[in-house]
């Protein structure tokens, strides 16, 4: 008898420790609707039928140029020589240097014609120093308008118009081409490249004169930016080294064709670690030095004017401040 009870108990214990299968209900099975907005739906699994995140359609991005600033103002505090695209003049025209205030403003609509085209207006006011210098009797004035587009990352293309008064252009318009108002008007095509991460920058410009000075001119520059040349606890200096070349074809006067000037420029932009000056800051302070050598057009311009307005070699020092908005 005891052996029989022990045998029955030993057979029953495994059954008590095992979950019995559910009973199969009789009749038709009724399925309820599953609400996918309820994360607890799905037969006890809170994520079995969790709805995917709603798809958000982003608004179209308005193309813009690499430079995000809407405006930039530059104050050329002082340049020891007055130059145009690296070609400097003698003391006869400018004896004590040059000071200028220039800037540009990008109009709010940066997606003109739905093609990512922006509009930019620019201007410059300059003073040539020297009581007896011929260029000092009138200010240097420039005003321009341009249509531009970023055609590749960090590369922009601009089509521009510029009207100039005074300066070397005005002098040559009056004395070489008999323009009484010292006016010159240009149409320009400009490619500009600036890669802030890799440090390369440069530009290439072709211009054609349509009043005062007629003909073509060219200007190209290529440079590299070295960072942290000087780096202290509060401030530092970067170093920008660039080389440029300018030439013209019957722009300054008839039969003046060839190289205007070559130049080598070294600049040291200042920056502070607080972000107020330089790099991403709104204020820029940059001292610079430039070596310029006139090309074969210098002698041709001298003969066209009947004097010696172009200096053959110059070392120019300057300092400028800039504000971007």
C-alpha cells in the first residue's frame, strides 16, 4: 500500500511543476481590432506592434552661398601704398598711402528665380594721402551689383557690374582716354573659393571695361591658411600666404597688353579664444605685408600717359579691421 502511494506521488510531482497547456475554446474564435497607436498592444509584448515614427517631410532648403553672413564691412585703416590688383603707383600719384572703407550686403532673397541665386550690392570709399599727389584731390569711389550662386561647396560664381570714380582707373580714363569725369564702368565674372576646413582659398576674375577704360583685365590669386601659428592662453595668430597675378589687354590704354603685376601677400589674422575676434567671431583684425612687382605693362602705361605713374617694385604694409553680420 505504501509503495503504491509513493509511486503515484512520484508520478504526480512532475505534473504539478509543469504549466499545463491552455484549453482550446469551443466555437468560433473572435479577433479584436489592434490599435497601433497603443504601444501596449500586441498580446503582451509592448513593442510587437509599436507604430513607426511618423514621417516628417522637411521644408525645401533655400540654397545659399558658403558665406552665411548677410553683410561685411572692412576698414582698411592704412596701407603704405595705393595699389590696384597689385600694381602700385609712384609718389607722383600717391605719396603717403591709402585708407578705405568698403563692404557688401546680400539681399534677403537668396533664391532668386528658384535657382539659388543671390544678389549682392557693394561699395568702397577711399582716400589717397599726399598733399601734392595727383590722386589725392578726389576720393576713390566704387559701387557694384552682382548676381551670385554657389555652384559647388565652397565655390561661388558671381556676375557683376561696377562703376568707379577716381583712383588709378579714373586717372587713366581722364589722361589716356580723355574721359572728363574720371569714370570707368566694368562688367566682371568672378570665381571665388574658400575652404575653411582645409585652409585653401583663391579667386579668379575677368573684367571688361564698357566706359572710360575699354578692354579686358584678369586677376587670379591662390593661397593657403595655416592655423595656430601663435597660440597663447587668450589669443593667437593664423597665417595666410597667397600669390597673385594680374594682366590686361588694352584696358589701361591702347596697345597696353601683358602682365600688370605679380604679388606675394602674407597676412596674420588675430583670433581670441572667447570667439569675439577672428575665425568665427564677428570682428576681424588682420595686419599684412605684400611684395609687388610690376609687369611689362608698366612701361607701356608710362608711354601712354607721358610720365611715370607705375612703380616697378613695392613693399606694402597694412592693417585692416572687418565686421560681419
